[in-house]
């Protein structure tokens, strides 16, 4: 637990939340500033500041629970789909430096857009072959 982390405090029960699921490794609770009704956060109990700091076992556990929670949230809210995402780092909009998956229930005509609406690069402005090679080298 990180002392000043809001999510660590929620996990420890020091701050109230509307928990909907908990196991040994993961907790899920409703977002207090929801993008839509049923907006849920799925959070590892172990503190990781960002997604790329997580070990493979923790990632697998987090996404297994996120899958289960997504199905339950969609059923409970009669959603027609969901946006499922992680803001990884401050530049990407991560406000709480503790990894969390957003599950945002969606309905046709709700006024929202897809993930690609967050930021957009005009097609043809990037050399895809060059970029792919840079990413392969980084692996």
C-alpha cells in the first residue's frame, strides 16, 4: 500500500466506496465521477503506478476479473456494449497513479464515441513501416 494513494486507501477501507467485487488480488467499485451509469473501476490491490510496471501474473488476474465485471455491468445496466480502457500515465489522462481499468457501459445514441476519439493522427502523416521497425527494436 502506498500511503498517499487514493485507491490504496479505498482498498484498505479507509475511504468508503461502492465495492461490487473483491478477491485476494483485485477490487472493483463504482466510479464516483461516472462517464455513464455503471462506470466501474477494476483495481489491483497491489500498488502499481502504471500498467507497464505490472508483472504478467498480475495483468492476467486483473483482466480476468475485468472480463467478469464487464459482463455483470452490461447485464445490470442493460448496456449494449462497453468501453474498456486504461489511462497509462499522466499524459494519457491517468489521474490516480494506481493502475485501474475503466469499464464504461454504452448504449447506441448515448452521445459518446469510441477510443479512437481520444486523440487522432491523420492517416498518411506517419511512416508506418519505420514506426513498426522502431517498436520491434524496442521489444
